């Protein structure tokens, strides 16, 4: 039995029953990282010594009878956009190539409090801008299933590390697909939670619902376990939902009788590869077999791309521009272009994007 091939849920149960120690679990994953990461380049900052030290302290505390969290002893690596106290955090940018934060992002704080043990940071495009994972600081992350193919992005390092068994869980973030895209490319699971479900801090615009933090894992049950630890209210986020994260620790089985599923294969007219459509259509009977009502739906979403691009430019102007003040020429062209577009937007254009987004929501709700 290789511990790296077990699910996070199985590992957590074995750890809580003291069938295996945190040191053994972390050591096994560090060995897998040493074996697979040199080629895949998924984990770009590794802190093996501190990880083993934390694992030893976790074992000692558990042996003394201390209460432990639901993620006790599980290795995790944080996306290199998440500030991590005492660990280099570059945002994939040469501007921050030597930056070591003195505080944790909220998702890092919660994972640590739940007992997860940080082993390092996962690769991301510069400031998360892009659906492919490469930057000038660390280079590209490869797909574990085919090293000639992309792993997706921007949480590509996390997805590749999960697929290769280097981690049982990982965090990511998502503005326009950055949890879901790499998960699909690497055969793992990524969930974009509803805004406020996993509150984010620090945040330049705490009221924004465009980008969210979220969990990644190899199975839906593992993802739910992680979500139970990172969801829940926090006073630092003005949009945090009040429901405690513990609700996600319940078994996943439920009654789906009467639940409506909108079957929508074109996403508002976007081209879909015939092989992708065939694969999706083949799964339709699964929803029907568990009692869902599957309805063909084709709401008019023709404006969604323009709305997203407008709000994305606003987000980069608010969240990235202040960090690179005076050094805009040192970041990749994509980021410069986004910020410049944000600066050119008029109040009327931003108002159109906000009101049209509401109209799109209403169409989907109906």
C-alpha cells in the first residue's frame, strides 16, 4: 500500500485511528514529490524540513490526547497566489520572487487550523492571469498524463500535483475557470464555491464576487472534507456566508428527486468539441437515474463574455495595479493590457456590465 494513492478521506480516517502517523504520511508524499516533481514542476517552493517538523509536533500532540482537526496530518500545498507566513510567495511574478509574507491568507490559516501540514507552494501563471500554468520565475507545469500537453490554469500546479499523487488536497482560486479548468485537464475535482462560501482575505475589493478561493482534490468526497474546513463565516470578509463549514462533512448521499438540471451544451453559443459533447451527453442518464429532472435549456448568454471581460479588467485595476506600481513594465503583457483596459473603462461601461450581469442571473434562474 502506498499512502500517496489513498484518498484524503481514507488517510484522514487512518490518521485519526492512529493506524498511521502524520510523519509517515508527510514523508511518503515528500518522497513522491522528489520522484515526480522534477519533471512536472507542479510544486515550486518546497519546505520539507518544516513540514516534517510540523508532522512530528502533530503526532506528539495527538499522542498526548490533544484534540485534532478534520485534516490532521494531511499534506497540502498552497497556490502561489496565497500569502503564506514564513514561506516564499511569488504570485508567479519576478517582482515578488523573493517575497516572504509575515501573515497567512484566510484559506491558509483555516487549513492550518484544521490540521493540514503545508509542504510548499503550487505553480500559477503570473498573478493568476491565464489558463495555462507558466511564468518567468519557475517555468511551466506539465500535465501528469501527457507531458506534451497543458495542465490548464491558473491552479495548474495544484491540479498536476493532485493527479500525480504528490498531494491529497490542495487549494486554488477561480475567477474565470481557474479551479475547474485545470481539474478537468488533469482528471481531478475542482469546485468554484458560491461567493462568500469560502471567504477570502486579504482582498483588495472585499465586496467582489468575481474571484473565489476553493478546494481541489481527487474525489468529490475528499473535496467535501476540505470544504468543511475552509468554509464558514469570518468578520474580515463582508460577503462571508453565515452557514458553518461543518455542514459539508455530512455524507454526500441525498435525495435528488425533483431537482432541476439545465442541460445546456453550448454555453451561450460557445463552440464545443464534438468529443466533449459526446462525453457529456453520455452522462445525462446518470442525472435522470437519481431522480433529477433534466430540462433542455438555452438561455441567451450572448453578452456574458463582454460582461466578464469588463469586470475582470476592473478586478485587475483594483487588485494588481497597486502591487506593481512603478514596475508595470516588469510584468507580462496580458496583465498590462488588463490594467490599461480597466483604466479606460467609463462609468457607463461598468454600469452596463453590472446591470447586464443581473439580467443574466435572472435568465438563468428562470
